[in-house]
C-alpha cells in the first residue's frame, strides 16, 4: 500500500496545478512561507548594509562638524596683527581695507595724496578672506600693495594707469 493510497493523504495530482504539499511548504506556490522543519531560514543581508549606509556618513559628518568648530574657535580667539602697505608714484589714491574692532568687521576707506602709506590693525576673531584694494585716481601713476598677517602671510599686487586697481586679497 502506497502512502498516498491511505485515507486522508493527498496525492500530488489531487492538488491544483499538480504541485506537491512539500513544494507548497517550501513556497512553490509563489508566496513566501515558513521553511520546512530542519531547514535553515536564509539570512537577510540588506538590513546590515542599510545600517552601514546610514551610519558611516552620519558619523563622518559629525566628525567633520566637530573638527570645523574647533578650528573656528581657535582661529576666532587668537590675537593677530594685520599690516597694510601701499607704495608707488601715484598722487591720487583711494585705499579700501577691512578693519576689525571688538570682533566686528567694518570697511575703512582713505583718500591719499602721497605714498607710501602703512596701516596696522590688531584684532581677535579674525577669519581669512580680507581684501585690500588700492585704486589710482584720474592723474594715473603706479601703485603696489602688500598685506602681512602676523609676519607670515604676505599678499602683493600692482597696478598702473588712471583708475587702475591693485587688489591684495585672500589673507
């Protein structure tokens, strides 16, 4: 006597589509079902990959923000001396430069009739990116500018002719 001949047993051909009950237990019907007894469930790897894809950029971003904040605090409290120099043959010159006072930034403007000229600003809370502009007037001539920050960073530029501008920037 065959197992399928006993009362209550189902033959493969008795099921719709001719599938066996073992195949149904393994998900052959198209739907996902529990694994058969003694069979290990396949591990899902995508949750771990998704977790890494979120955590790695988040931790990297937090480290970058913390490092940048530390640099800004150190740079923002360090005392600095910024020296401006203008030389040349021009007799009608306009000088525009940043001036820091009590942590605030303002723009200073001078009209000079003779050169050389030197200016110095002592400050705290200095952030890089200043610009010294020297513009020659209608009478023309030559000008050169130089900016020194704490006897280190030096920026220079030159210009000649009427209404020409020498710009020392990025200090």
